[in-house]
DNA sequence: ACCTGAACACCGTTCAAGT
DNA sequence: ACCTGAACACCGTTCAAGT
């Protein structure tokens, strides 16, 4: 009886994982506008099962985001043991940009006002906590200016993520350049060094814009921004 | 006859402006999820009239965004005549953040992948063009490092906009601080100066997060972000 | 020419019926 | 307990009828 019960729960748990993985793959491919019907279909369950496991489509998205943020926290904890504290910090920041790129649609959803909950905030707080530890170590090492905090870094990194979204498919080195700029902003004035590469031109941006007329796929790779 | 024709067109034009203004006000108040039905109602026209003037809700949003960006371009052209080129540049950047805050929902919509068209790209290109002129003047003045371009600046500014969205209602000075950080990144290494204020703490962020349980209004002021 | 609102299409969510 | 898909609700968009 209790065995049957556990088996049923195992089934439910399997459905939950299937839904998470189907949603994840579909969101990466085509952005957040894939419908719940398709997610359920790819996961091989009925629509209702999706809503039994996740109260809403937002909740499904939130569950995936929390998994991703938690992975970043673990990575940060590993880097806390690295020998060069400044390198560890900037390694972490670089990887963070990479993670944001991989699941861009998801993180955009969370940045929008319509998706915030306590679990996400908790995961986010842990991530900022690890970043703050990495930052403090780097500041103790003397290479990073001591009048900044983890939130300053986080905000700067936002710009890097935007750069990555806009240009990564034109020239991936633009991300390194932007990370250099962040590093220049964070370094103690005396140690500032010149940036790698050259500034992207407006033509490169416009050229990289999605082609007009063609049916828009809604791919996360096709983005632009006004500001 | 042609007079009648012009009068009818004048009516149509008036409806168009009413729709733009109604949409603008509603979007500022409650974000982009206000329905077209309500916009049409507030504008005092039928739903169909909205779609006669704008091919879609996206087009309506785009039309407002273009007006806003064009205003920024005009402001930039005025600042090109200022006496202190570095001050003019950073004044422009600060105001740009302010504009983004005022119509945050609109610009977020454009940053999302689902709203891009040639007109917006054109307006954006003009804005980057003016920024580039301001930057070049500041670089000639010697205060701004010469290995960066307008796009670098734009990307850094993204982070400032995020900071403003997250913290402006807690402590507006955080925006000045973030602008200082941008200025530090852009200044020639020797002239870098210490930032104003202090880093925001994690507690301030969490405390500023939307209250749980309360019905979310969808207000643009209630935001958080994971990265 | 332009305006209107009923009707349609689409998609997130619910729930009665099934196992 | 859990699963399912038909039915519902909501909102962007269309279009036949009106002026």
C-alpha cells in the first residue's frame, strides 16, 4: 500500500522532471512564448499534469531559474578556494555572463516585473552572498578598489550581459572587452589597464539586427535595444 | 471635397494622438499589460480605430518609443554646444537613465526580442550617433579615455538603468553612485576618483522587494532581478 | 474614408470524469 | 492519488455593418 503510494509519487516526480526538462529545452530554443500545451506534449503528459506540479506557467519558469541560480552559487563556492582572489572574482563574473546568455529568456522573464517570488529572491540572495565573498577576498588582495560592493558589481555586469546579447553572435570577443571595462571600473585607479580589442561600430550593430521582412522566429538571439 | 477629406483626416489624426497619449499614460501607470480595450476606451474610440492607426499593440508601443528616443536625440544635439565636453557627455548619460526610468515598461518591451522594427532601429542609430559625438568631444578634451566607443558607454549605462530600476525608490542617490562608477570606467586612469556614497547592502535590496502575499499590481516600480 | 463593437482565435487555467 | 483533455476565461485582432 505504502509501496503503491511511493510508486505513484515516483511517477509524479518523474513527470515533474520531464516537464522541467521539456520546458527548459523549449525555452532555450524558442523563448518563453512556447505554450504550455506544447511543453506538456513534449514532456508526454496532459496539460492538467503541468498545472498539478506547477501552479502556473510563471511557477514553472521560476523553478528552472532557481535551479540555474543555485548552480552559480555552487560554482562561486568552489572559486572561493582558488589561489588568486582577483582572478577568481573575474572568472566568476565571466561565467555568470555565460550562464545568463545560455538561459537568457528565463532571466529576462525574472527581470520583468511579472515574475518574482520568495524562492527566487532567496536563491538570488545566496548568489549575491557568494559574489560578495569573492569580492571581499579580491579587495583584501589589493587589486580591487575597496569602495565598491557586490551590488555595484552586479549592476555593471548587467551591461555586459546586454552587450553579450546584442553582439555575441557578431563577435564573441566583445564580451571579453566589456568584462575588461568592468574590470577597469573595479580596479584601483593605479592598476587600470587598456582594454582589449576596439569599440564596436554602429554599423556592426545595425548589421547584426534581425533581418526585416523575414518571419521573426522569436529566437532569443535576435535582439536589439533602444537604450 | 478636398476640405471634407482633410477634415476627416484631421479627425483620424486626432484619434491617433488621443490613442498615443492614453496608451502612454496607462503604460506609465500600470505597465504594458493594460489591454487595448481599455486604451481605446480611455482614448474615447472603438477598438477597431486603434487597429486602424496601429497595425498591432506592438506598433502602438513602438510609436511611443520612437517619440521618446527622438526627444533624447534633440537633447543630445543641444548638449553638443555646451562648453565643457566631459560634463555635457555625463549630463547626457544621466538624463538618458532618467528617461529610461520614466518609461521603463516601454523600453523593456523593446529590449525584449518581440519588438524591433526599422523605425526603432533608425531612431536608436541617431541616438547612438549623438552620443558618439558627445563622446568624441569629451575624448578630445582629454578627460575620457580614448580606447572606448559609444557602444561601450551604452552597455555600461544598461547597468545603471538596472540599478535605477531596482533601487531608485529606496535611495535615489544610488543612481549617482552608479553613474560615478561608469565615469570611473570611462575616465583616463590617472583622473579616476573615489565614488560618492557607499555600496548598497543586500538587506536594502531584499527589503525593497515587493511584499509577498499582497496582490501584485504589475507596477513597473516593483521589480527585482536574478542577475 | 472612417468608426464601431460583435465575433474570432489563441493560450493559460480549471475541473469533471476516468484510472 | 494522480492523470487527462474538454471547457472556460481572457485578450489581441478582424471584419461586416453603419455613418
